[in-house]
């Protein structure tokens, strides 16, 4: 007698909370993201001060957070949320390009930073990727972060490069390769393909790198690799 094979359960939809003080933006995001079968919009907030209570009650996987809001801005709200033991991932959504607020969001542990003029499909994809543990940044944001990191004078850059290279000596060879790939802005799947690793192995390597440097996110790894002047090393692995 043949035993029937069981069908694996469908993946649970990503639970998403939208926090933005502009009701038209919230409505647009709800319309855009609500059309995705694998995303469940569980609630909306009009201010960062509401975020903690909504997260406690609704248990979202991802929070799409505006930066500029009254009472409590999105950066402060991100810091509050990421300080929770059961913290959701946070994607910071804004209308302007990289500056000190981007760096603050990254330090606070935001898993993504997306401009409001990003095409709808890319915003939907960003929510999916962040929920899967693969942080994202808009390419424009990444470019400006790197340009900002390259801004100081020659002596300061040389000192920073030396410090960055010294820190990177903590990494094993494979971890160093993964760090350089992260510096090129590659996703876990892209790194896995380029370095002939499984995605699970790449995730493990990234987690080890974050732990060694006490970092919160991949962009901090990318900036360290950039400071050390190591991005050219990825070219042999198709990461240029």
C-alpha cells in the first residue's frame, strides 16, 4: 500500500506594520503592499510614539517606518523597537537620500533603508527580503553612504583604513570573502552563488562577522570593508 505524501504547509504571510504620519502615504503603501498574497498588513500607526504599543499588540515581523514624524520620529522609534527582546525588523522609509540620519538608523539596527520614490515592486521585494533575514538598502542610499565614508582628508582616511584592516584580521579567510561580498552589496543568495556556498552557510558566516565586530547590520560590515580598501578583492569572485 502506498503511503500518501503530505504537502508541506504554506509559508505564513509576512506580518507588516506601517508607521507614517501622512494618511495618503499610508493608504498608498497599504494598497501597494496589500496586493501581495504573502504580505499581511496587520496595522497602521500615525506616529513613532504609537509603534511600541502596536508592535506589542500586533506582533509584526516587519515595520515599515517613516523617519520624519511628530512627537516621536522614526529613528527614535526604531531604537526603541530594536531594543526589545522580540524586536521586529525595521525598514526605514524616507523621501531624502543618505546623511547622518541614515547612519543613525543603521546604528539603531534598521534592516533596510528605502526611498519613497523606490518603484513599488522593489518596496514589496524589500519587505520580503528583510522578513527572510536579508537586509536591504536602496542602491542610491548605498552609493551615498560609501561617498560619505570616503569624505575625510587623506591622513584621516589612511588612519581609518589602518584601523579597519586591523579589525578585519579577526576574520577567518572565508569570513573575509563573505565580508568583501557584503561590501559589494550582494544578497545572501548572490554571495552563495559567487562563492559556491549554500545560502544557510552564508547566513552563518554573516552572523559570525556581525558578532565578532558587535555590529547590528550588514551595512556596517560594508563600510568597514570600504574603509579598509578591500572592495577590489571581490573581483576574482565575480563580485565587482
